C-alpha cells in the first residue's frame, strides 16, 4: 500500500469514527431559563394581647419559562415573641404542596431568636405551575398559658402562563 492510499484509509476511518460518535453522543436537553426574582417579605404578628412579631419570611422566588419549576431562596426569622418555632409551607396551584427543608442557618438579626433558618432549593411540578402560595405560621401564649397561632399567606403568580 502506498503512503497516499494509507493516508486516505486512515482519513476515511477517522471520518467514520467521528460520524458514529456524533450519532451516538447523547443530546443535551434544552434547559428552561428562570425569570426575574420576585421579592418575598411576609411578617406574621400576634393579633391578641400585646403585638408580637412571630415570624418573618424574606427572600426571593423565581419561575422558569417552561412552566414546571420554581426556585427559592428564603430566610425564616423566629420572632422574639413567638413559641414554638414558626414554620412555613408552599402550596402549588392552590392545592398540593410541601414543607421546604432547612438548608442552613445564619446569625439572627435584632428581633429574631437564635438564628435565621435558610431555605434554598428548586421544585419541579409534574404539570403546569400556575402559582405558589407561601403559608407562614407563628404561635404565642396569651393570656397566660393559652396558646394561639396565626397564619399569613402570600401568592406569587407564574409570569409565563
């Protein structure tokens, strides 16, 4: 075999290998892009006895343009007048929901007990995601040993549907 025929054969084999690699490589799916952050600021105060700040949820949420996901970066303050520790849940499209998992803590600012609970994550819904509702609950004792609780909510609409 002459040198030019050998080069041609090697070149042909290389082209076949490149073509097979292109066919067999998995295609990376397109990823939906997130829209702008929407600011979250929700404060729950007592509504009997002295006014006490029970809980404060702050941070951001953002929806993806594929209508199936949202991400969140939230901070939960345990108000200095509250007991027990406040909590929050997320309702999806007015029904199904979940309780976000705390992903860390940060020093508590003035007016908050112990620390801020950090909640950072992403949620994927199996159907179209129209809106989310954040439900924040705090409790306190008044008068005496009578326990009270109060929940406040705020809804964020998906701007892509």
